[in-house]
């Protein structure tokens, strides 16, 4: 039977007035059976029947999904615009306060600290780190360049990490961004390169420790809603907490491999000399993981129970059915292949 004719016949005869899918499809197949031997249809024809019915039944839903996607994209654009306006308004507020307090150095210092805690640093972290290190270099009058850079990198690392989720991908990106900016400044100031990179690595480590310690303390007061969100990502967070020292070293090694031989050697040497310093990072991470395990084990069990319930859902049952059907298809194909092979061998023997 011609596939095009088959498709047109289904489209013309499909009765959408029948109350449910089962009745509509049964009616369509019954009509087809009057003109066609159903068991003689090939795979292409069966596919054409199924695809045509799918297109008819899902047309409205597809249009709804397309409309919702376009609305979502428009909403995402509005959200991005509003988020940008929010950031700019924060800048304007702080700039206005700064201008009023311009003569009061003590108050300005405290205000700048508040500003670092209030602005989303993630968006312009590169520029912020570069500016902070260059300022530290320019104003180094007491020979404490390493201490001042270490302190500012610690603060920036902490403030950037604490703004969002505690996950490997995000932390790795933040640490990599900070380190690469420091490398750029170090290459432009070779006589201070070792001081800059040593201070940066130590500041990053301290900022990361501070972030994990804050996370650990917040676990005790986390609201129920947040606990459920946390449990959604329980395994990932536990895994991340148990390898923060590895993550830190990997960031250093990756950035070392992507830069000049001189920077490569310098970074690897500094990282090796810091291996004992990373023990504090391991310890605080283990403490956070233990507290999370202790406080949320009951939530984790509830999550497992929810997963068990989900296995009884319609989607899960359909997955089981399709698994059995896939096995049946494979077994039939294998049997056919064996039969064909045997036939070929018997013909060869003759």
C-alpha cells in the first residue's frame, strides 16, 4: 500500500469526536482493516500509521508547548533585564552613599565592606580581582604585599562563592577565574609574580574554607523548604564536600598547564608547598559532610521513599513495559539473524 495514500486516508477518516484515544485509534485501525491486511504491513507503513496518529493527537499540545516556550524565552529576557537593573540600582545606591560619606574614611571603609557583601560579584569577578591586586601592588608601602593580596582574595572568594549553590562546577569556575586573573597580573609584574600567586592560592584556600564553614553553620538553621531543595542534590553535595582538596589542586594544575612554562613551574611549586595547608580544607569539608549526613539522613530516607513511590507511577510502569518490548524486539532480531546464518551455512554445505 502506498504510504502517502495511507497517511491521507488516516487524516481524512480520523474521528476526533470520539471521547478517548483508545476509541479513536480503534475506530481508525478498524477502518484501515477493511481495505488493508494489517499483518502484511511493513515497518515503514506501521511507522507512517503511528506517526500520522501521533501528529493528529499531539498537534494542539505541540502548539501549546511552542507557545509556552516562546513565553518562557520572553520571560527569561525580562528576568535578565530586571536582574541587570537590580545590579545597577545597587551600584547607584552605594555610589550615592559613598559621595555623601566621601570625607569620612572610617565610614567609607565599612560601607565598602557592606557593598562587597551586597553586590553579586560573580558577574564581574575578573575585573574586580584584577583591580584589587593592582591596587594592592600600587599601594604597597609597608612590604606586606602578600598579606594584603591574600586577605582581599580570601574576601572575594568567599563573597563570590556564598552568593550561590555550593557545587563543584560553580566553585571550580570561581577559583579558575580568580587564579587566571592573578596569573595575568603576575605575568605583567614578573618581579612580584611569586608573591602574587602565593598570596592568591592561600587567599583562595582561606575563602573556600570560610565558605564551607559558613555552609556548615547554616545547616543548623536551614528552613524546611531549603532542606528539601538540599536533599534534591544530596549525593552531589556530599561528593563535592569529600573532595574539595582535590578540586582545589585540580584548578591549580589546570591553570598551570594552560599558561607559560615559568608560570606552570611556579604554580606547581607553590601548590606542592601548600599540601599540608590543605589539611584544614579537608577537615572543615569533612565536618560539613558529617553534619549534613547527621541532620538530613531522615530527609534522605524520605527522598528514597518518594523515589520508591515514583517507581509505581504511570511513567515508570511504561518504562518497564518498553523495557520488555525492547527485549522482545532484540530477541526476535537475534533469532532471525541466527536462522539466516544457519540457512547460509546449510546452503554452503550443499
